[in-house]
């Protein structure tokens, strides 16, 4: 397979559609077959979404060091690539919408955005195979090699600020995308979801008359004690894992393969937006719990806080959670 030709794409609507159709009509399968052959496999491993998360997402820097040295990490990424492309880009409705879309006269933001996203995905697909060969097989690239800046620059994030404030299409901002910033948003989304779900915003020091932070990790530790009695839309261990992965980016700026951001975004959907309960959809149903278990969680947090400092008390809000009948 010619990887260099595979990742080539032009910034035109026609080129994007051509590439998507090529991938849909066998190009993605050709890539997957090539990747698994490089990994010494006869067929693509079968992994469910929870397993993929556990194998591609590192919960700490030490965990990341172990993962990149494991062949299973790369195999799971291949499964992730397949899932993201088939679910997000290669279905008929999306391609048909692009075909119907009328290109604007000036800089076309739809074409610009999808061109850059698809280019990044294709580039990372080449990088994934190169990383596997270099790290696992200890084979350096020969004729064709790719390189990527592994760390987010503070300057480019600063350039993105006015885009978030004014919008990507405005006279006050640049149009360049910084997709890895989504990891920072994922980190905040998880923290807000957990804190608001259980109504734990922080702690209050009566002696100092001040609001104090209450570490999210302590909330996770308490939830682990009760997790058999709490119905999370996704496993608690994977919520903790994704939070740790996002922390790595927050503190180091370390980037990830582009499809990982999309996969995590989709994976969190029911936790953040809720699940159907019969015929109805409840925004809080991503976490279901009985009132007794909720009280046990809050009482456990309060007792540990008091044991640490008698002047501290939980700073609480009304829990945004789905209460199950006893």
C-alpha cells in the first residue's frame, strides 16, 4: 500500500468527497488490512467501545509510558479508526450533505474545516503505523516518514481565544483550528458533570469564612465505594481514566491521535446528555441512583472532610442526578 498517496487530499469540496467515497468503497478496508498485516495479525481484533477506551486512553503519565510500549494499544487504535470513520464520515447521509452543499465565494469554512480534519485523520493514520513499527518492531522509517509536533503550543492556544469568544467566522478571530483543545473541554465537562450530579461544588471553611476546593479525586474515591449501587451510563473506571487522560493534556499539552478526540466525545454522550428512560429522555439519567445511596455518598464525603478539619463542611448544590425508586 502506498501510504503517501493514501493521505493526499486537496482543499476542495470535490477532493474531500472523492476521498470519502474512496474510503467507503474499499480504501478504509485496504488501510486496515495493511495496518493489521504490519502488526502481524490475520484479522482486525474485536473490541467493544469500553475495551477501546481502556486500551487507548492513559490515566496517568506512567500509564501512558506503559501503553505506548504495548502492541495492544496500537491494535485498539486501529479499531478506533474503523469506528470513527464508519460512524462519523462514511455513511451516506453525511456524504450526500457534502455533495448538496453549495460552496461559498470567499473562504469556505465548511470545506476548510473538513479538509483540515480529514487531512489530520489521514496523517495520523500514517503516523500510527510508523509509531508501531518504530516502538514495537524497532524498525525506523525508510523511504516515507511523517513527523508531528507532540505538544500543544501556548501561542496557538492564545490565537484560538478570540475564535472561542467571537466565533470562527468573524472579523475578530483567526480561522485556524486547534482540535486538541477539545481535551481541555472534555476535562471540564467531566468535572462539572460529576460535581453537579452529586451536588458537591467544594468545601467551606467556617473559621476562615472562605470557599475551599474539594478535589475531584476524593469524590471519585468515594464513588468507588458505592459503584455497585450506582448506574453509570459508562463504567466509572473509564470516567476516571478519561479524566486522567485529559489531565495529561492540561498539564503538559501532549497531543493525541485525532480520532481519539472524536471517539471520546461520542463515548461520553449518554453520560453527559442522558439516556432514554422508556419513551422519555432525561438529561440527568447518565447517572442513576437511589436516594439512600446518594445520601450515603454525601455522608461519606462529609465525614471524611470533618475528620480532616472540623471547620470544613461541604459546599453543596441540588444534585443533578436521576433518582431511582427504592
